[in-house]
C-alpha cells in the first residue's frame, strides 16, 4: 500500500480515543498541526519508548501549535492501561480494523522472528493546519522519534 501524497489533503479519519470519545482530523483544521503516528502495540518496549519521548516533550509540541495522536489496533481499554502505566499526556486512538492505517499506507507485510504477517508499519505523518499532508516519516527510530518530528516541524512549518 502506498502512502498518501505529500501536498494533498490528508485522509480524513474519526477514531475512538482511550476514553471512548470520537477524535477526527477535522477537529484540528485551521488551529493545530497534527502528528499522526502509527505504532504496532501498546505496552511493548519500542512503542513505550516512543510514547514516553512524546510525553516528555509535550510542551515543545504545544509550543509548536501541534497535537500528537498515536494510532494502533489496540482497543480503548488497553489504551487506558498504557496511558495510566506510563503517565502519557496525549490521545491514543483505536483502529481495530486498521481501516485508517490502510488509508495511510501504514498497514502491510512485516517480518518478526522469521514469520511473515500483516501489521502496523511504524510510520509518522505530519499534517499542517490546512489539513494537507506535509511529511511522511517511514524510517522511525523509537528513541529519537519525538526530536526528529519536532526538528522537522521547526524547520518546515
């Protein structure tokens, strides 16, 4: 599956957050940039490192007029546990049927321990206040993800 084209409108979405509330891309249009990052599974080592980096730099994202949304196939109940366990301070969205991951090209073949299967491809999309896709990061390093995204936003938006 291919990523949406940079410069085009980002694919619309409405997903439930950890509280069971609907969150839509259009909620932020004209007001905030959106960092939409897809991660495989809550409470796994790499995903925890990535989420905690965002947690620890939330003020910097806010200063850049940017909201961060994490998306995984996890149910809202699991997302609540992840947020509570790690003290996360941003919304996590549930995409159990991976429809939004499909729209963004963030679902596809993976290999782990010699097995092939379909799953979330760790990918980040930066969406401008105008709703257009500004940048795609498909080579995500969990330890530096937050800094990599912030640096891109500071240099380009």
